[in-house]
């Protein structure tokens, strides 16, 4: 028996070990034990080494080149944005080296837990926007669906008093379904009348935002009966998401398991889009609706499903915040997680796994910006300049691709 045959025979054991190695590294790294990154890197090396031995070497190298090519443009955009930010700092009299040192130290080391707390809801809303984009839709109202999920989590979390293993999944499911239902009318209008989802979901986002104050008044925030009129009653402690400090003493006390749920959801969405029939239909409709229709795919049904799933994912972000971090719903909850979800989805080229990394980057920029402002007295608006520049470059890339495809079609027609 050759070495390749032996590896193939025991491939299941190898993948289980890889899963344990990578999982341990992720948990250690998330809980600020940075040596966990070595476990993650080792798992990646073993994974590609294993495939290199089992598969055709040219196929493996082609996969690596493909990943590198996809990462090139976002990394180039980030680099250009950082350079532009440095120029702005120099013009305004700041030292970009010390400022960026504080920014990256604060975001990726000192306030790493804050970066992850920022990233968890962004992963959900980024997945929501990316999922809709795959079907050729722009779910710009993710912020509204986020509010629906937050309100559902607060309302149910106050009264559900069962075992956490029952209540927490039920709250996630119920809130997600309400988020889906909140996208029902935008989806229906899109399918039946062609009403653009940008307009309808945005209007619904504002409705949810202003309805939240009415919700808060009815769940504990009544000025006549409460000393905290802009906050709901707290959810029951039994409905809180598990905190890492309960298992890992070195972890920050605010870190909770919502980040793990978000990462697992991202991988599930990737599987759904890449390896299932409904995922294929969504990608087909997003790429070419006319061609998809000729293949017997119901474009209306697919669009409807995509918007409903997008609503479900955004609502999960609200549950994550209420059960994991805030434990109540605030009246001034101007988080912007829904709007920022658009940015992280675009930067990740709408790849579900890529959304994990871009969300962490966005969260780290916010956390690092606060640390930079506190220690170097550099206004953290520089972070918004970097974000805006990155987003501009990413959108410019999409426009360039769109115009290139349009020009090719025109040339083909002329021929």
C-alpha cells in the first residue's frame, strides 16, 4: 500500500484532527490567548499539505492561486486606504506611524475583545446582505430586520423561563422567523410588482427603528413607572448567551459565545450557497435571471426565498446583541450594524466565509480607533476615512467589472 493510499484510507481521522486543531486554535485566539493563531496556521498548512499529497498538485496550486487572486483586490484597497489616511494625518499634524501603531495595537491586541464584540453582529448582517446579493438583490434594510430581532429577543427573553438549552434556540428561531416575515412584503412587492427592494427594505428599516421606542415603553420603559424610560426590563440571566470567562478564566468578562454562533452560521451559509440546490438556484438567478428561467428555475420564488433568508440572518444579529452583550433593548440603539453589513459584504466579495474576516477587520478598526483617540489624541474620524476609502475602491471595482461586461456584450451584439 502506497503512502497516498494510506492517507486516503485514514482521511476521515485526519479531518477530525484538523477540525479539533482548528477549533481549539479559534477558541484560544478568540479568548485573547494569541498562541491559538499558531494552531490555526498549523491546521491550514496540514490541510493544504494533505490535499497536495492526495490530489493533483496542479489543482491544489490552482486553488491557492484562486484564493490569492480573490484576496488581492480587497488587500490592495485596504493598503491604499491606509496610505490615504496617513497623508491626511501628516497634513493635519499627526505622526501616522505612532497613530497606526496605536490603532492596530488597540484593535488586534489591547481591545481585541471589543473587536470581536463589534464583529459578531456584523457577521450576521454581512451574511444577510451577501446572501441577497447572490440573488442579485440589495437588502439595504438589514438594519430594520436587526431591530426586529433585537425586539423579539428582548420580549421573549424577559418572560421565557425554561432551560437555556431550550429557550436560547427558541428565541433565535422565533426572532429569525419574525425577521423573515418583516421582509415578506418587500419580497412580495418585488416579485409581484417589481418594486425595488432598496426602497421597500429601507422604508421598513425606518419603521422598525421608530417602532422600537413604542416597544421599549411597553416592556419596562414607561416613564410613569420606570426610572429608566428608554430601556426595557432586562432579559432573564438564564437566557444570556454563554460567556467565555465561565470556561476560560483569562477571557474578558464581556466575551460571549455569539461570535462562535456567527462563525458557524457563516460556514452554514457557505455550504447552503455552494452545495445545495437552492443555493445553486440563487446563484443562477443572481448571475443571469433570463438564463436561469430557461433552465426551469422559478426566479420569483428564488428571489422571495433569498429576501426571507436575508431577513432571518439580520434578525439573528439583534438576538446576538440582546442575549449576548446588552441583556436589554436601549432606546438610543443607533448601532449601524445593518448599514455596516453592506460594507463588510462588499469587501468580502459576498463570500460568506470572507464576511467573517471583513467583519473582524471592521470591528477592529472601530476598537482600535477608540484606543488611538484615547492614547494619541488622534480623532477616530480617521477610521471612518479609511472605511469610506476602502468601500469606495471596492464599489469602483464592481462598477469597472459591470462596465467591462456591458462593453463586451455590446461588442458581441455588433459582431
